[in-house]
C-alpha cells in the first residue's frame, strides 16, 4: 500500500462505517484496534493484486463491496467465549425453564435465543444445561445467531480446543464430548438441538422470529454507544415473551436497569424481565441516572442522589487500612433499608454468622461463606446474603470476592453509591478482579465517565488474558 501523509480522517470514516453497520463504538475497543484491523485488511487486499493501492482506494472499494465490508467486520469481531461462562445464568435457566413448562405444559416448546452466539459455546451450553436437567430435546428450540460467518462455521463444526474449557472441573466435557486429534467434538445430540443463522443486531428482523422465553445477549452491549444500545434493546424486547427472561453480561446490569428492565432477583445470573408498563417505555427510553432507574425497576421508592461522577485513576485504590474490620471511609456495610421492596423484608430468621474455627484455613472459610451467601442471593434473599458476608468480614481478613458480592447485591438493590464503594474495595484487594472491574466500568459509563469506563474495560481484557495464560 502506498504511504499517505495523514490517514487519520480515513480511519475515522472506517470507525463510522463500523458504527453504522454493527453498532460498534470505536472508543470501547480503542481507535488503535480499529486502525490495526483496517491495516490488516488493506494489506490482504494489496497482496491480492492491488499492490499500488492506497488506503483511500481501499475505502472506495469497500463502499461498493459487501464481501470486503464483511471481511473487515470479521477482523474486528474477535470471539471471546467459553463453555459455562458465568455459570449462574445457566443454573437459573434450568430452574426457570422447568417452572415455565410446569406453568403451561408441553404443548409449546421452550424457545431460547443466543445473540450473538459467537463460536457456539453459549448456545451449546444452553442445550447441555437443559438436556441435563431432564428436558427432552423435542421440547426445545434453541436459535443461535451471529454476524460473523467465520464464528458460525466454527460453531457448526462443533470441535473445540483448550481455550473453550476454562476452570478446573469439566464433568460436562466427559459427558458430552469425544476427544479427537484436533480437540473435543461435541455429541450430535447436543449439536442437533441448536439452529445457527446469521443476523446483525443493528439490522434485526424481529417480525419473522416470533417470541422467545429466554434471550441471551451477553457482553456485547458494552461495545455499543447509547444510541446503539437503545436500538439493540428495543430489538431484543420485541422478541422477548411477555414473561420472558433476558440474560446479559455482568457489566451490563446497570444498563438494563437504566432502561426500565426489572431484575429477576437472581443477582449473580444477571437476568432481567420487562418492567411494568409505566416503568419501561421501550419506545421512549430515557437516560436517567442509574440510582433513579434502579429505584423505578427495583423498589418504587426514593433513593439518595448520586454523588458527583468519579474520575478513575489507573493506580490501585488507596484505601487507608487494608485489614480494617470497620467500614472504609465511613461507608456503612450493605443492610436492608426501610424503603426497599417487600422481597427484601424476609420473615425467616437471618443466616447466623459463620462459626469461626481457628483450625480452618481462611481460604476455606471464605469459600464456604461465599457459597452460602451465593445460595441465599440465588434464592432472592439479598438481605440475608449481605448479612452473612458482613458477619464473615467482622471475623476474618478482607476478601475481594466478599466485597465484589456485596457490590452485586447493592447493585441489585439500586444503590449505586454503595455498589461502587464495594467494587473499589474488591479491587484494592485484587486489582485484577475482572468481574469487579467490569461492574465498576458500567457504573462509570452510566455516570458519564466514558474514559474511566474504557480504561477499566482495558484492565478487564488484560485480567482475562492473564487468567488464560
């Protein structure tokens, strides 16, 4: 490719083209990432018989060639997924699916949509989860859609390498996969349960699809600007059944509350229902502060106004005392308030503080306590979950996962200030805590600090890369 004096305006045109076509906000990835993708495609084009071409020539050609534009999209869209990612969503799916079938019987199949489905790990996890829970394949219809032809080809081949299996235990792999020379091949029974097709969320034809009981759209809305987010959510809303459930990514929960969706009260599943009609005007969504939207979606009550927007620093959060047993900076631990919704006022006896055994390793005590709190949260007993965690912190050293879970609980209750504080505490203890980074990034974005949110998401990418390494 011939050199040009200043290609910056042309790169901006490509960023604008990607925004119009697939909703991508260049700032979410970084403009340099867009430039590298464009350069990669230009180099391939020049090697294919256009050696004297310039970037401007490539721009003109791409305007008239859907295949060239698709090749650029394929270069920009880099799959990042694995089986049973955010496992609580799938646990919730199995329970809710059985409840739905019990309500209406077996006359109609359960319909599930995964969009974008990337290379297939998510929709196949959906299929494995529902089949393993005892639901017959004849009662299921799982549709999986993505804009990337390359990703869809990988999904339909259904052979996966090491990067698709993360963690330490893979009983599902033993049950559903066969080892081959080039990876693990998924069983035909699971593959046959999923139907793949190409779709662009920004050009979504909802009229031909009908409605779905469950929709998974996870970890993509964070790459859209506000206009694209609203367009995407309107499309998803149009295919969500009246009492359906929408699953999003951990960093997208605040966004859903902002646009009037109502938490399904399964905090770690990141699941939502439509709000009441007066709360969720999906054709005229507003951009109220998170605390106000959460009050509408979760409590119908007044909550304190947000503090001034926080300016993010890339340095670790300098809390005054990393082993203090008292609240940091005067922040009160999460406790139920008089104004919260009825589901927060439990009539059962709160979970007792975990017994302190000096012979038990701290890591084991933390794991057991957090698992118990996790179970309480999954049951909708948010106040009891917070009480159990705070009781643990009174007797043990601070633990990043404990503060992260307190942040999720505060988020579910619509308390953005407290959630922000808890995520920061988690990050002081573990600067690479990817979930806390992602949640805090959402709060900053909703408060208007897009630069701070972008820096946090870059840290998320680095943290996830370190975990894979």
